[in-house]
């Protein structure tokens, strides 16, 4: 499972394009950076290939520094590339 930083998604430069890609697969809100003010992310409820494609499109066309996370085997979150 993948997640994208809520703070980054709400950034003005993301625009309408981000919501068109993310809204259909929006999942739960998770705490990916414990203790950080902007440490919350929204999960992407879709297969891994689609989640990776969404992240890459957003990084390529909207925000190269978009923070994305992948859930590890023990349930924790790690930065995705």
C-alpha cells in the first residue's frame, strides 16, 4: 500500500490535476512521520502499479518533491523513492 503526504497534496501548485488522479483512490489517513506537524498521509486504495503511476505523474508534472510512502511488511511506513 502507498500513501501521499496530505500537506504536499494541499499545496497550491498541485492544482486540480492532483485531485482528479487521487480522489478516486483516496483511502484512510495514516501517521507516516510520527511527531511531525505535517506527518499525515492519505493512502491510495488501488493496486501497486496504479499507485506508483499516480505518484510518478504527480512528481513529473506537478511537484517533484512530493513525499510518498510505502507500507513495509511490519505495517510501518518508509519513504518511496
